[in-house]
């Protein structure tokens, strides 16, 4: 193994925070950190390990592209949306002397369906009773599903991680396993676009009946990414015109689009818009309302507008927003914060440091009859609003 090469492929545009997060691991195992996937193709000799940090912020499906271009590569996938998460994973490996991930043992906390893939739309192939101990051999890219060896079929199967409790091992050590990409077929001739947007340039046409792999999806779920002509040069087609032949689209990685925020309530009705009531807000030094108020009945669920890390979950009766949750979102163009104010005391469902999914419940609306929703971007200069942005241009319904 003396000739082994090992690359840590960091997300596109990774700054010094990512380098610092990986420093001890890189030094301990003599790993080459980079943001350039071409290096994985240019290094001579085998074996070659590439630890790919997901989500990687690159167009296309980097894992599939690497496998196409260099089939002998050993891909080690890490789900780390923030430098802090990456550091926890790599520090756990360094402390245990393990270059690559390891499994762990969990016990089910409820009766669980065993599925053929990491998603609720995957077929059910068995069940596990509450209190069953199982060995975890991997996890889905979003960390929401454990891969196990089905005790009956003796093949890989999947269970929801939220309904298990770890009894041995370190979750950060569990390797990410990507399921085989789903296969789809065009029901009609499809226009392939450069981006997931009807206004995006057209790259070409996918003829009716042509089959291909699905590589990713836009965050609103309306668009599917396909190789056009290969995984490094993808295009986008509307999902409604595709027939799913194999696998499920639910487990596909999501890629950014201009509109990446979901409404924080199920039936969004704006009570007060961004910039409204300038006279009242002049007392706060603002040119108008610094967010959007959505109508919400007391006790109505409030949801995360996008995936991210919870940086505040607090009952603050002394604060203008009262009980509130704040979520940090790392995007290709910067770091954003969404704020959810006027929530119900005693009903928060998340805690600081928790990674939440888009649409995950955060808590419930308070007695005011509305929630205050705000979007901030680190380093933004939006006139007198400072780092506060109008969230509506980022919202899709």
C-alpha cells in the first residue's frame, strides 16, 4: 500500500475553513486536499482513493463522472454540508486511526419497514420489530437512511435512521453509499436545458423513448438532471415528462436553483410584505418591514424553508421575534440565514446544532396569528436593510 494515493475532493469554492477542518486528517494519512476533480484523473498509479465531500456544489454528478473516467477509483463519500460537519467526521477517523469509514450497531426504537432503497417510495421488503439490533454498513447521502444487511435476504437494505438509537460506534464514521442511479425514459421528445428553468438556454433534445440515468434533481423537484452527453456535461428536463424505469427519484441529490426556499407554512398567505409600513419601521432605522409575515393559526406547524444547520432555537420573550428558530444554509453563492419568529413557547421541535431537511417541522405558530419570516445573507449590503434580503425572489410555491 506504499504507492497508494488519496485525494480529499472538497466542495467547489471551498475556502480556508474547509482546509482547516481537514488539517489533522490530511496530515495523519498524507491526503492531498483539492477542489479540482481533474486531479483524480491525472495522478498515476493504483490504488487511488478519492474522498468526495457531498454536497459538492458542482454541476453534474461528480461521483458518476469519476467512475466513468477512472473505473478503478475507490470512492469514499462524505456527507458534510458545512466545514464543522466535515471536521467531526474526519476527526473521528483520525482519532480511531481509520482512514475510511466504519459501520456501527443500532437498535430500532419503533417497528420499522425495511426498504430496497433509501427513500419512503422504495418498495418495502420486510419489517423489523422495535428493539431489534442491526449492523449498519452505510448511510444515504443525506444521512436520513441507514444501510443494513437484510437478515432474511442477506443483501443490502435500508431503514429510516430517525427511528433507531446507536448502541455501538460513531455515526460520523459511517460511510455514505450511493444507490445505483435511477433509470428514466422520455415519454415525448424533451427539450434539454442548461439549468432547471424554462428560461434557461436549450442544449438540445432528448428523443422520445430514449433511456438514460437520472443524476440529480432541482430542489423544487420539478426538474431532473440527466447526462447530456455524459455525467460531467449534464442537462435538465421536466420530471413530468419522464417515465421511471428503475429505482426512485426521491434519493437523488438536490442541486441549487435561483428559487430554493419553500414557504414555511403549508398554505402561504402573506399578511405583511417585505418593505411594507415604512413609517412604523423608521423607528427601527429600517426603510420598511424587514421580512414577510405569513398568516398562521395558533398551533399550525412551521417548516424549514431549506436544509441547513440550526443555529438558534430559543424562547426569547424579551426579543421582538419572541420564540424563534434560525437556520444557516450554505449555498454556492454564500451563506444565508432564515429566521422563523413568533413561534409557540414549549413547542420547538429542533435544537441548536441539528441538521434539518427542507420541509422538516421546526415548531408551531404562536398566538399572534402569523409568523415572521426573514432571510439574511452573510456579507450582503442591501442598503439600509444591511444583510437582510427580500425572500420572495428566492421562494418557489
